[in-house]
């Protein structure tokens, strides 16, 4: 279906909620992607999105699946529908790129990978934040050996949920939601990109409140049930030998704990967070690192202030919110006959890790992670500039 014409990779969007806006804004900058239709169960919502972003066709989801001119389905539905929509897209002969989490049931993830392999189709999945300038910079520091061999990683997100800012936050607290499945994919994907696959985990979790009150919008004051644990702690062991720990919580009012650090034999990389809620959930921001030459040693005073950290330079581009970059890479992967960087295999591995973390408190033992994935290749340097030059040339 894919030809060499400009904007020849034709995409049908299913799911026209809030997250679709940043995707559509980003994809409009890519000359190789053409969003030709958008759909949701609410036809009025689809029409409004089509008008806003100049999309030629607004329709119901079945019309996306049956349209022979559409090469790929962009699946931005709620988590509970991800697997059903992705399987339907593949069965219709279309590539698929989905929002996270990959699935809400581990068996469904394997079904998606098996069906894609059988049909010779590609599966991509968010998050693609690791393709942004911040995380590509971290990978460059690691590949250049700036902190030596990595030995450990730490990640922490402490927030008090989504009910203060999201008008319909119910799905965050329903099956398929919770802080681990909502925020964990960003951090775990970044970890796998930086350190490789995970082989063993342990975990503890709790559900602090049985219900939550919506605190904004037209439903302000309405109570909703909580069906998932909302405070998750985990221990991680990587195939490389590195170890890590991670906290994902909707039960923390505030915290000064760093969002993300990587420790090596010769230094530390710190990913500070300019946003009080998100960390790995952003493409942009500075990357700090300190080596054994500047770290505190015996009989030396502790360095004070940020001036003692070196700031790494972004050499790749995309130092802004660019959700949809993974879909562009998938479109290029179709042409080049390779796996996409934000692949279904990567997403399946990350989901299995989260599934194992969820099981650990109930079973009281370390959980083995069976799946493996390739550590995604970094983007070429100056990738964004090259994209713009290609777009202008065409």
C-alpha cells in the first residue's frame, strides 16, 4: 500500500480525546505522514477534530478498518480498548501504532505480536518520549562511557492523581489504570532504552483510597470508585547486571525526591524535572552529569550548587513535546524493512515488567520476566534538522 509519494503513509486515527491534539500537531510537521481520517464512537467529536486539524474524513471506527487506502491505524483509545482496536487493525491488514499501555492483559500483547508477525505488519507503541532530545542525550552519555559501566537506576513520581486537572479521570482508577500502568511505561521504557531489558522484579503496592472526588470541570464534586492500587514500589534487575528501584504513586501530596538518576562506576547522570508532575513523560529538559573527578570523596567538601554538575548538550533535536515521533519512525521502518524503535516488542516487554510488579505483592516472591527485546537504537545526530531539510526538498 505504501508508495514513494510525499505524505504517502496514510494514517487513520481512532480515538479523538485530549491526547490526540499533540499527536496531530506533531504529525502535521512530518511531510511523510498523512492523517486522512479520524474516528471515535462519538461522530460529533470526530467531526470537530477533523475540522480543527483539516482532516479530510470524519467517521466511525469501522470505516477506518475497512478503508483500503489507509496504511496504519493510530490507536488513541482508552487503555481497556487498546488490544481490541489493535487486533482489529492488524486483522484488516494495517500497521498499528497505539498509545500506552500496550494492553491491559499480557496474553493480548502476545496475540498482537503473533498476528502482526503472521501478516507481515509492524506494531509500534507509545511512549516515544525516549526519542526526544533529553533521552537521546542520556543515551549518548552512556554510549560515550562518560559515567563508566552503569550499575543502577532510580525513578520516582509522587503526585496526588489526576482528578484535579482531568475532567474525566475515571479510567486512571479503573482496570488498566493506576500510576504504574499510567506513568510506569515512560520510566521503564527509558530504562530499557538506556540499560537494556529487565529480567527480574519485586514489588509492593497499596490502595490508599477506595474512592476519589473529581475536583474540576463539569463533574466537579462527583465521586468515582478506585479499582487499582495507587502507590507502587518496585525493585528491578537488568540483564546487564544493573539494578534499580522505582516508585509510582497517586497518593503523594508533594516530594523533593529526584525523578530519575542513572549510576555508573565512574559517575552519575541526573535527569531533573522542570515539571512538578512529569519526568520521563517529557521530551525536553537539561541532562546533568557528575563524574568521579567532581563527586564527593573522603576528606573533600561536598560540591555545592548546580555549577558542579556538567550539562550535556542535545545533539539530536526534538527538545519539545513531539508525541507521534514514534509513528514517523514506524513509517520509515516500513520503507526500510526494519523494526520500529518504539516497537511492539519493547512495549510488550515493558508491560510484562509492570504485570510482574503487580503480581509480586500477591505472590510474595521475585518475579521472572520472560520476554526480551532489543535495546532500541538511538536516533542519528541532527535528526530533526535532516527531517526538515528533507521536507523542504520535497
